[in-house]
């Protein structure tokens, strides 16, 4: 413990010692001062022997005895405060294990704010979400084995699941020992520690002198003297507050400190979002008369109490009285007499004492609603932990939303489901949405699921301010890596208390996914919405009315418009693979009608939301590193496959960033594991979809995702490096179909294509795919709209399309209706010859072979140009090479201009990130330099020819890119590339070693010379 902490404890906490001897004997000895008999036999009212009052003068005369005869000893008058000298750590030597506990000796009237500060800041305890105060006998008693098991399991479960503190006397006898036994059984199979605070009187602790010391680590033996009236501390308690009132061997004042601490804790807020403070519940097990008094003090403060019936004495008295109490709160005379007799027999009281205790018992019954009887032998009995938590809910005057907050803080969804979110419960308009926000902040997945089942609409719940609040929350699991990423994308340090915005999140997403991905949070319309929202302080509803274009996130309209929007949403899947339908729909729906409908949508009085809230919350959960919550949002909502792919990419990129940022290795490995989990989920979904319907699974891969930068699932998987997904049979079949285009070839495709390129008339002999076979491959609108257009009218073509689409959407075992089968009997119709020529030259594989053949011809011409003597004026072969490279340069410029990123610099950055693009750029630039020099006189002419010779190396290395397409040569090219990288590193190392060896040899030669 630091010196400042040590001095703070000494300055704040006090101990008490008796400062005046008042003998407890009524017949004092008439002896001289310093009599050894009085020193060793007579005790003061504080409980110490006269000889133990160090520093206190004692002169006992008859006159002194007479003057003190009527004086009553009291703590306030006859004790003196002084800074405490007893605090530190106890090491309990109890069996095989050594248990460590923090402790302090302090006055029973210590300021509670100081005490709580000590517990939370110095002892590093967590603020409890519940306080379970266990009351019972201080003497040993035997509990039935069945009841003891129920008590142990219920108490531990209630404390462990809710994050509660357990408060007891902390001694190694009575009910505190039973609590310690329960904790010992728990600690043997769980590493999670339960905060258990023992508050015993300092004066009843045996071997307490071993504890004296400032910030010490002391060994404490729990085996006490069986003949001693003192008791030892229980080793299973994590903390001890040794209440000191200056007495020895007496109980009582520690209950004041304990009760005051419980009251002070009840004023503390569990978390910033909830209204109620920390709830306190009493648990009564056996006990003496003082327990009944403690129950009365608890229930009069409206704190609930659970009484364990069958444990004996005070607990059974309370249970018996509670059960026989009439609705009016009275007892029958026979029952009253029976209870008084029970008190006499149980506590050996006189009739007067029994009647007085009976009055206290009846005072407790005035607040009978706060008392719950737990009967383990009853048929309707529930677990003790449920009894404790339900007693809190029933015995408090909290509203339904406050009760839900408590259940959420305890993470007990079973309590919320059975007792809070029930039919007929009244809820305020925004209370459930606030509960949803709390559940997300505290990472309570089960509560999020329960609230959604209860009717919370995430489309209404999730707004821009709430999503930003979730990203900036300090509660629950946090991801410090997110702040590092925000700092990287903003390229400057973040000031303390910086609030992350959704635009920052959009930049982080783009940074992690990379490439041309564009987050919806960084698009122009969202920025406009965001700036209007925060600059002009307008409501989200008014902003939604001013913007109507996608990807602006709007709530779905109600009524018929909701149904039509849902139909449109589901039909987007089909329209992606059948783009001509979108065009046809636009023809049916005039522009004037569209314009007339837009104001209706924008006039919707509902406030703005997110179209796909599960997607936005999934990204939030991933960036905040809340895996269970991310899994939940992946399971719900739309677009499961792409959500898994996106989560995989984000986690994988964050793992890389964590490793590059020199963070803890476990953080990077943890993120990699999360990434693998989502990668496997994406693969499993694709596998299941492929088994159910192959063509629809292929459409799933090429479905244009409006909410994900208008990308496709396949494109995201490729850019994210999800190799198992790309190598799946479904993906490979789709890629093969896209590669072949409309050509239907199985064997010797390369030979047929080369012959058709060299002899164009042979194109008419090739076989082409039907429209049904091409429906899962994205095509241009012209292709879809003019398919078979020369042989069918639009109406018949539309009917055929609908029938074939419905056939594609069927499972493999479903049959077509008989009345729909007639259209397919005629079989596929042949394409017009003009269409065949167009589709042949449009096929990617034909373009590839055409380009390959042209490239080989270019290399031959370039080789000839380099090998023969270069003339002052370019030859025909050189002019052909110049034209080829010039047109190739124009094509590369066109590729950069039509690429997806918005900014030109981003376009260039994404395009040049491809290795072969960079290689070709260098080759074109080098050729341009050589072309400029070759027009000059020697030696510039010769330099140009040399640059040509160097430049041709780059063009020949470009052949490796062509070989990569081949299924046999492709893997070898990949292997060569990886080996080349490793060999380059090894060559650099060898070069360094050879250079250093050469330098050392040269220096030796110079020295010898």
C-alpha cells in the first residue's frame, strides 16, 4: 500500500479504548492500590481486566467506589478515539490453501463515505448490485443436510449471478460458519470470487493482537482455544471490518455499523442509467432474540427479509407467526399464548421478557409484506436465490421499469420473464426502449432477446444519438483498440473525453475493410443529415422529412405502404439477378407517380431510424468486441451471410491492427478466434443454402447489397481473404459460369475458343446456354430484356420469365404444377445468329483468350524490336508495339476512372494496390522514357534501346498473371511468388553478410600493406 494511502487510513479511521475504569463488581474489595487480586480478577464494564487498562491510573478506595457507585459506563463518555493501528492483509492458514483477506479495525461510528471509499478504491471492490445481509445465531448450530445444501447453493447462486455482497458477522461460529462453508464449496470449482464482508466486534476476536500493525501482512490461525469465550475469524470471508466500541467480549454495536453501512449502500446508484440504489435484503437463518430485533429494524426501513423456516429458534418463530397471522394482522388468543410459550422454551426467558420479545415480533408483522418465508420442504418451494430476488421485487415500491433495471443489473433474465415482463404490466412509452439501451450497454444478450420478444421494435429504437451513445459508453466490455483506430483515421491525437461520431465509425469501417468499400456513415446524404441534426438542433423527424434518397435510413411506413415496402424489399433479391424487371417496373410506374409518392413517404410523422438496425448493431458489437452480442445480431435480421462475412473481415483487420499496435498478444489471438467463428458461420450458411437450392445460393453470392456499399457477398469474401468461402463448390460453380458466359462447353473449351477466334464462322456451331441456365449469373439489362425477344411478344416472354423464376425458387424436391408445365415442353429456343456472335465476344473466357493471343503477338513484336538493330525511325513492328502500349495505357486510365471509390486519389490508391497494376504502370512509364530517348542522337538513342531491353523484362514477367488462371499452373505460380518473397529476404541477408565479410577482408589487407 502506498504511503499516501497508509497516511489517509490513519487520518480517517479511529480505534476506541476505555479511558476510565468502572468495576463491574457490586461488592468491591477493600484493599490497597495496586492489589494483584483486583488487577487479575476484577473487570471493568468495558470487559477488560483492570490490569489490561494500560496507561490508565487506578486508585481504588472506598470513597472512590462510593463516588462511582451510580455512574453508568458508556462508549461515548468512557472511551477515547485514536488513529487506528490495525489494517492490512490476513493470510489464513486453513488446510491446503492460503486465503487472503483485507481487514481494518475502526470505530463503530466511522463515517460511511470514508468506509465505502476504502472498500471501492483502496480494496478494489466492485460496487454491489445487491447486498445480502445474513442474520443468525452466533453459536454453533446444526442445520439439516438437505436444508444446508439448499442454503449453500441458493446463497452462492444469488451472489454470483447478481454481483452481490454478502454481509455476516464474519466469525467462525454460527451462521457465519455456514456461509463460509458454502463459499468454500463454491471456491473449489469456480475461480470467480464472491465479495463477502464480515463485520465482527473487535473485542470478540481471539488472537487479535496478531492483527495489530499498519499495512501488515499477518498470518492468522483459525484454530481457537475451546475454553475461550472469544472466537476466530472465518477464513472464507474476503474482507473484514472490525467494529471497535472499546469493549471486549461483547456484541451489539457492530450491528449499528453494519446496518448504517447497508443503508448507505442503498443510496448508491447501481449504474448511471438506473434510478434505484443498491437493494438490500435480509436472510434469517436460526438466531437468537437479537435477530428478531434486527429483522424489525430491517423491515421498518422497508427492506425485504427472507426467513429460512426449519433452521430453528428465531427463524422458526418468525415463520410460525407469519403463517398464523390473519389478514387483519392479528393473532388468535390460543396462537398468541402458544408463541409466548415457544419464546420461553426457546430462549429460557421469563414471562415478562417473553411478552416484550413478543411485542417486537408483532412489530415485525406490521410489515409482513416485506417478510418472505422460505420453506424448503414445501411442494411449491422454489430455489433460495429465486426467493431472495423475488422478495426484493415484491417487497419494494419500485416501478416496473426500475424492477427491470434491477433484474438486468443482476443478469437474471428468469426473474424478468416470470415476474416483471408479464401480461397486464403497465409500461411507460419510453421505458422499454430505455431498458433496451441499458441491456445493450451492459452487454445483457438474454435481456435484448427478451425485450425484442416482448415487442421492442429496433427500427423505432435505434436512432443516430442512441447509436452514438452505444459507441461512447464506458460500461460493459470496452475495446480500447477502437479509440486507436479512430485516432489513426483522423490522423491526430484525441483529446480527453472525445466523443466518437458515426462519421468516425464510418471511416474506421472503411479503413478496416479496405479497397473501394464505402460506409453508409460517410456518404454525402448521411453527412448532411448528421450535420443538420447536430448543428441546427432539429428533431430527427424533421430531418427525415427533408431527405428521401437511399441509403438514408427510414422507418417503414405503416398500413398498405408497409406491405408494399416489404414486397419490394424481398423482391430485390430476384431483381438483382433479373435486372430487366426493374426496368420494366420503371416503365409501368411513371415518373409523375414516383414524385407524387415521395412526399407521402417523407411526410410520415414517425422519426428517422435505420432500415437494417440489426446490421448496424452487429457492426457496433464487433467494433466494441462483444462477441456474444454480435452473434445474437447475426442470428436476427436480414442478410445473414454477408453479415458473417463483414464480421469476419472486421475482426480479422482488428486482429492485425492489434498486433501491429503492440497490444497484448491475447487481444490479437482473441480477435482472430472471433474472426474464425464468423468465417465458419458464413461457410455453414452457404453450404446449407447450396444444398437446399443451388441456383438461389448462387444468386445470394451476386446479390447487390445496398446497405454494404453496393457490393456483393462474393466480392467482400474475396477482398477479405475468406478462402474457404471462395473455394466452396457453390462459389466455384458460379465463378465457372460467370467465366464461361453464355457458352456451353465442357471439354476442350480453349481449343474451340481459339478456333472460333481465328475462324469466326465457327461461332454459329457452338452451343449456348438457355435463359434458365443463366438466371443466377448477373447480366446486363439489355441482355435480359432482349432474350428471345425476336421470337416472343412481351406478354408471353413475361409469363415464361415468371414461370421459370418460380421454378428456380423451388427446392430440389418440389414439382411444378401441371397447369404450368405446358410452357416448358417445347424446350429452350435457339438464339439468333447476331446474338450468338455478341454473346461469344462478350464471354469473359473469350476476352481472356483474345487478350492472351494479342499479348503474345505483342511480346513477339517487342522481342523482334529489341533483338534487331534499332533504326533512327521506328519500324512497322515498333509502331505496332507503340500503339499497343499506348492503347493499353489509355485502358488503364479508364479502369482507374470507372473504379468504385469516389475520390480520384482513392481510385488511384485502390487500383495501384494490385501488384500487376503496379508492375504494368512501371512498364508503361519505362517504355515512355525509352520511347522519348530513342528519337535522340547517340548516346541517347542507345540509352533508349537499353531501356527497351530492360522494359521487356516487365512485360515478360506479366505472363505469370496469365498462367495463374490455369488450374494446373496457377498453384505453382502462387508457390513461386511466395518462394520469391522468401528468397528475396534471404538474398538480402546473404548480401549483407558478404558485404561485411568483404569489408573485413579489405581492412585486413590494408593493415598488412
